C-alpha cells in the first residue's frame, strides 16, 4: 500500500487560534483511493525545520502533500524549500504571472511586486490552476514519488486537489481500496470492552482494529483493504457484525452516527416527543439534542432550573421535597422529569441534577454525584451516577448518561 505524508505549513497553525483542517479532508480523499496517511506534520515558517521535514518525508513516503506557504510574503517559504530539497531552480512562469496580474486588475487593484513570488515554479514542475485565489499549486515528480504543493485556504486547495491530483493518485494506488467502519459504544470502560472483544479482533490482520476512548464513550475503528471498494466494505462489515454481536446493547451506532442522531431517528419513527429539565448540565442535553437537523420534530423544549426556587417555580418540585432530600437526589430528579413533561406536554420528560464541582460537594453528595430522572405516561424512574473528571467532563458525561438512559428505555 502506498504511503502518504501531509505537511501543513504556517506558524499560525502552531498557535491556539488556528487549526489545521486541511489534513483531515486530505486524509479522507487519500483513503478513498486506498492510500494510507502515515504521518501528518505541522511546521512553522522556519526554513531549516521545513527542509528537515521535507527530506524526512521524501525518505519515507511515496506521496508528499503540503498545504500553505505559497503566498507573496517573506514567510511564504514552501516553494524555495521544496525546490532546494529536489535540486531544482525556481523560474518565473510568465503565464502564471500574467494571470495573477489579471486577477488583481479585474478587481480594481494594482498588483504589488511581491506577488511575483507566487509565479516562481520549480523547474519541471506542473502548475495547478487556482481560479479561487492568486497562488497556483505545484505538482512535482521525483524519484518515483509524487509531490504536491497546495495553497492553504480550503476553498482553494480542495477543488485544486480533486481536479488536478486525484486522477494521479488513483493511478498510483494500483486498485487498492480502503473501507472504514466505526462502532460507537457507551456504558463500558475501555479495559472491559477490550477484554470482551480482543479474542475476536485479534484473529484478523485485515481489518485492523483501533480502540479510541473519548470523553464519555468508546469508538472501535475498523480499517479494511482490498482490491475493490465493495470487497473492502465486505471485509470490514464481517468483523463489525461479530463485534456488535458480542457487545450487544452497548453498541449504539455502527455507521458513525452520534448518540443524539440515533435517539432522534428513533423518536421520530415512534412519534415520541421529549423535553428536558436540567440543573448541573445547564442546558447541555438540550444543546446536544438540537444539534441534529430536524430535531424540532421530536424536541419540545427545555427548562434550565439551576436554583431550588427555579425547580419549584418552573417545574413544580415541592420545596419540602428539596428540603427533605436535597436538590441532588433521585426524588428531585424524578419530580423534575414529571414537571417538565407536564409543563410541555412531551411524551418523555428527562432531567439531570447533580454537583459538577469543583466546589459544592459534601460527604453525602460528593462532587460528581449526578441523578438522572425519566418520566413517561407509564413509569417514572431515576438513576444515580458517580461521574469522574473535572467540571467539563462531569457535565459532558452526565449529558451522555442522560441520553443513553433514553436510548436504553425506549430504543433497544
């Protein structure tokens, strides 16, 4: 299988304010033609470090793709570094220069001299047109390797890649195709899950299996390779089916959907509606539900009842119940769920109350204590959790547990 590397160039990508999204998109496109990305590198505007990174990539991989650093300023160093590594002279392409001048002129601007840098092309390089910007891309072949230099903005590099690079990659990949399946699991720890499924996936070298733990769930990534896309899908599907059979109801998605999407789809099919009453999660459950397009079909509304008075005034939770049991209790969680259901007319009332910290915990109710309430026209119940983590993780994991309680009750 061909090996590819992506080098994202620009000091701004090493700050907290910019993220390299190009690599994610490029990886998906490379994988679609059976090329595995072995390494992604982010390099600042430093010639020595970039040169070292390019030389390393040339030793390791058959496909090297860079993004960024093709602009007109002094810190746009991509062309000259790649030219130096490949032993090529930079020459001024007058056709490219004329196109840059025309682009400025058509917009009523005078081109400044530094824009001529964008017309410098390594000798023997093929120019990749850029109708969405001034900097052209460049394609080089060196020692049976394909080198592609793309501009940084996605609106420029994505159509350029699809129009002028993908065909080359399809020819190079020699018919190898990759298929991926993602199983999403909640309610199990990583070690417990691996103990259950390791005897199954260890029998397979193809697909390969990767287990990823997120804030509140586990993802099982399967990657299969074959001579055709259909065969790769078949190989991945065979192992996915075996793992799903072993894990049972712990698996909530086999096609990569989010927990909110799975719940929303089934609520719509059953013509159920849901409303939420939230304390420690502060509306996070409602936020996650409403991220799904079309959620107005089944989501009625939410009450964020952060104080005891709000629980009583907005959800009709008796003040004496709060005084007797505490705001963080199963009784109050159930009353909140009943209250929001009665107020909104929803089929299902879902509530969360807890202590997210870092302060506010007691010996009886330590930080991380969460109660989830669920009410419908048949039964009202609650579930107590002790959730580890900081404030962010406690709130996020509590919201996931609340959504999972809905899935377990109605959707299995």
